C-alpha cells in the first residue's frame, strides 16, 4: 500500500500547512511524486517504508543531486540505449520542475487566508 501525498507531506513536514506544498508527478525512475515546501524551500521525493523520505533537502541541494546522479549514470556502461534514453528524460523532467519551482515567489501561509505572497 503506497502513501497518499498528504501522508508523505506529514512525514516530511508534520507541522506545515498543506497550502504551502506543491506536488509534482508521478515522475522520475520511480514514478513517484516530488513534494516542494514553499515556506522552507525544501524538496522530498519518494518514501522508504512509511516513516522517511527517500530524499529530503533544499531545492538547491536537490538540483545538484540530480545533475550528479544522472550524469554519473549516463556515463556508466551498465545501461542499454533505452535505459540511457529514460535517464535523459528523467533528468530533463527534474530540470524543468526545478526551474519552475525556482521561478515561484516566496510564500507564507497567513492564518486562515488561502494565499499570501511576499
């Protein structure tokens, strides 16, 4: 049984108002959701079991990981041409999402107001 997006958010950010979270997906090699917290500028992807994210960091650290991880995999001889084509696609998906998330204005949830931009 997989976790819902809300459950994944609560694991990563137990006290965060869900209005601050953007979910994108499914995407990547695991076809899971990338969650972005607009208040903290943090990203989480996937989950290991039911108690911790597969990846949790700042957006900038995640962008560095994408470049390093997919770059190393693409240089590896262990992937077929089809496998490498998938890696290129996954890296492109993540790059596009990172660019989009970086373009957003800062965000702060204010009491019960639906949205407040800084």
